């Protein structure tokens, strides 16, 4: 049996590291930025040149190489003996060793993919559970508090979109389980934050229709159409027009596929 203390690196919110106890939040600064950059590419060497360019950009100091070494040493001290030992020097730069299950963003993305596969296989209950667990890892804006360069900014955007797709997929699974009544309030809340997200509008239309609120479902479509035309000059997607038609026609195919499971 391994006696090693569980080690966790967390990027979904403030950057934190835990070694079995309470997570330690890394204060914004160059050491934290270096750790974040290395965790974008776990177990892969990032050259000193790449890291210096990402940290300082065009304002790179003349002593960038020496400064980088000093900041890596500071990072190791901040992390403590166990976690600090994972930050390794490897020509032509540095890497951070991450084992399976230790990096929350990696666990999150892997779970989202498994949940999507379960959804596509029609395993609604499994999909809802897997995706709920994945979404529970989200503590807030990834890399919160850091001054993000291009690499981190791109990763933040990818994680945001992955989360939104996971939310849509989890709601799809729960709609298939007949939980439309419980979902209406949640979807409305999501639309406050993402008012032009067509997937959420379609899900709200379906949930309202299944809750015998057809007029409200059709109103959702009209409001979205008005917003898209006013702000972007475009019509809703064909799939939403088709859903509107099916609601008007009371298509039996829109009924929930199975009842809410007991318990």
C-alpha cells in the first residue's frame, strides 16, 4: 500500500495545490503563472524560451534566464517538499509531473467526454451522474486572479466552452429522464448569464412544453428570435425553427422518453 499523501493541482478557480490537507491557494505572481503554464502541458517539457516569452512578452528583462531560475526555485519553496519536487528541470526548460487524477482540469475534461459518450449511448442516468460530478469540480473562473497571456486565455476559453457543453448534455440527459419540471428554473438562470445560447433556449422550450406550458415555450422562441435579429441580424438555428413547428403541432415525439426514476 502506498503511503504517499494525495496530491492535487487545481486550475478550475483560483490556482491551488493540496497535499492531503486544506488546499493552499497560490498568490498571483510569476511563480503561480509558471506553475499554471506548466500545468497547461502536464508531463511535457516547456523550454525556458517559451516560459520567458509567456511570462514577460516584449518586456522580457535582460536577465530573463536567471530570473526564470530564481522564480522556479521560489515556486518549489512555495509548494513544499512533496509538490515542489514535481517541478523538474529538464532540458531545454522545465516540466511538472502530474499523475492520473491529480489535475482537476484534466479530470474534468475526461469526465465530460465520458458523460457525452454515455449520453450518446442512451445511458441517461449514467450520463447525468458523470456530468454532474464533472461540473462539481468547477470552483469558478479558471486561473482566477492571474494576468492571463495568450496560452492561458485560450485554455480558459476552451474550458468555459467544455463546461457549457457539459451543462447542455447533462440537461439533455435529465430531460430524457423526465425531469423537465425541475429543470425550468435552472435553465432560466443559465440564460441570464448566456442570453443568446441557443442550446439552452431549445432545452427550455422543450421543458416548458413537457410541463404543459406550450404558450410559454413558444414565447421563448419568439424572444430569442427577436434578440438574435436585433443584436446579430440572424435567425435562430434550423433546429430551433423545427422545434417551434413541432411544439405548435403537438408532435407526440416531443414527449419524455421515460418517467423520472424512483428515489
